[in-house]
C-alpha cells in the first residue's frame, strides 16, 4: 500500500495538482467576469430561492430546492471540513486556509454555471428529475463519449473512493476518542476498525436502499443540525480566544502571501494544499453537486444555480473556517507528518478539555455519515445515465456498501491520494464541458435578471430561448413554471 500511495501522491497527483488549481481559478475568474460576479451580486436571491418549495398538491417525488441543497451539502459537509482542513494546515501551514477561501469565492461562479446547466438539461425520472454533467455533456455539448468517461469517473469517485474516505475519517476520530478514554497511545486495532466499519455500512444500507426521497429526508435534518452544532463550538472557541483573532487572521494572510513562512509549509505548498482540500470540500467545478441540483423543482434554472453557490459558501467560508480557527488558535506545528481529524480533536481538547475529543468524533460521525448518503446519490444519478435496471442498481448499492466498510481498514494517506487523483480527473472533464456551455448559463441569467428587473417572479420555458436544443423539461407542465401559481402565492 505504501508503494501505491507514493506513486499516486508523487508521480500522479504531484503533476496533476500543479495544473488543476490554475484551471479552477481560470474557469472561476472567467465565469465571474462574464456574469458580472453573480456569486456576489445575487447573494440575497440565494437565500430567497432556497426557501421555495413545490406546491402541496405536487407529486410526492418532487424535490424542493432545500432538499436538493441538503443532498449536495451532505456530500460537501463532511470529512473535508474536519479532517481535510486539518490535513491542509498540517502540510501547508496557515496559508492554506486563505487559498481555501479564494477557491470558494472564485469557484462560486463555477458552481453557479454547472448547477444552472444541470437544471436546464435535466430529464424526468418518474415524477421527479435527475441530471448532471453527463446529461449536459450529452444534450448540450453533444459529446456522449466525454459524458461516458465522466459518468464512470464520478461513479467510482463518489460511490467508492470518497465513501471510503468518509469511513476512514470516522474510524480515525473514533480511534483517537478510544485512546483518550482508555489513556492509551496505541492505535485502534484492526478488529475494532472493522466493527465500526460494519456499523456504518449497515446504517448506510438502511437509507441508500430507500431511494432519493429517503436520502433527502435524512440529510435535510442531519446536515443543518450537526453543522449548526459545529458552528456553535467554533463560536465558543473564538469567544474564548477573542484577543488572538486579529493575530490569527494576520498569520493566515501572511503565510498565504509569503510574508511569513514555516518549515515545510512555504507559500507554494500552502497554495497547493489549500486548493486541494478546498476543492475536495466544496467541490466547485468538479461536476458533483450538479447531480443534486438537477433534482430540484424550481421555476427557473438560475434559482438552483444560486442555491448551489450558497452551498459552496456555507461549506468553505463557514464550516471549513470553523475547523481552521479551532486548529490555529491551539498553536499547532506545521510541515510535519500528515494529520487528519485527530489534529482537530486535539486542538479542541486543548481549548475545552478531553471531552472536546469525543465531541468532534460525535459531530464527524454524523457529518461523514450524511456525506456517504449524498455521495451515493451523486454516483447513482450517473449509474442511471447508463441503465435504470433495478438489478444494476442493487449490485451498485452492494458495491458501495462494501467500499464503505473497506474504508474502515484502509490507510489515511492512500485513501486521500486516491481521492485527489479522481477529483483532478473529474475537474478536467467537467471544465472541458462547462466552459463552452457557459454561454447557455449566461443567457439564462440574462433572462432571470430581466424578469427580476420587471418585478416578476422569474420563470422559464424552453420557448424563451428557442435556440437551445435537446431541452426535455421546461415545457410549462410543472406548476412552479406557471405565472398563475406565483400570482396565487402573492395573493
């Protein structure tokens, strides 16, 4: 395993991640300029759109914008926020946090474009919807071979690799808790790790085999509650160290821009680590969240594009920042061995006592568990791109559960190296598609803005932009796309 990890980290990821950050920044800047900073100008509309819901008499399979947000947030808000940030800081120093913020703000425009495209090119799935990059690559770009490669990549990445990462981090944090509780320094045994993995696998199976509605119903409760609890923990730590906050921000910016450096964590390493972990956490440009965005029932594609941008901000600017603040206020060492959730645990324990270790374990368990559910759905949407066969889906679900269990006994460096490799692959394929298709999102944003300017509730019918081909939905059948529905809402 060590040889494989070194090959992936040094020979593969070492090359890919010298290129990927610049591709992401370039795409984000391009979309931000072309949309006149949609990710900043339309923040109020983001909050407004996320509260909308289909009419009460609509089909039970219709997903509200908030539920779609919850599925994508479940995938985003997990180990990347607790373990990933810790890894970035332990390897790249405080400056990595700054670059995580940058990739979120710049990537917000990319998230808007890819989610909007997923909405306009979505397909009907019974009484609901599904879609994502494979669908807009096929219908919008007319590049089915590219769509096939992407669908395979995301199915492997989210169905297998990322879910192994989630379980791996849960086991790591539980191992730290057990060591603290027993007063031992020895690592968690393979048997205990396997037992934890089995419990997580069984819980995952109970939800996953219930379909998208059960996934949405579970994640819409877990994500806000646990993320909210984690934020309160962070606020407490900030309040306890209020006098150190200015110095902490100065340290973050100083290390990011090279004004200060620490051994093993120079500015270049901070940049790379911040970009890697920022992408793994918020997934902007990776083509994952659009699969969840496509499930939402909305009146205009732009609305869910704005909701998904809000998801990027919530994930990185809020939740990831909380982890960073907890760690940095504990005065950690940088540039040493890679540390994951255990670094966050020890940092919080230094602030509140030993129970902080167990609190992080509790929070991480639920966040990572919800990520497994969100990751599964993102992969499922792409398996359905190839086949709707119940047998195929059952086999895929079993393989996912096996990978959830397998992640419990894998090594941390190898699992994260695999995650980085597949993330880079997905980013490359997705950017190849959304850059030429960006014009579609720009036109839709113009249509949305014009209606808002006229004081109308934005709705979209495919006849509004007849030049768009292969648009299956948006024919006015859904109640939310009818003007009279919104007039009744205002009455």
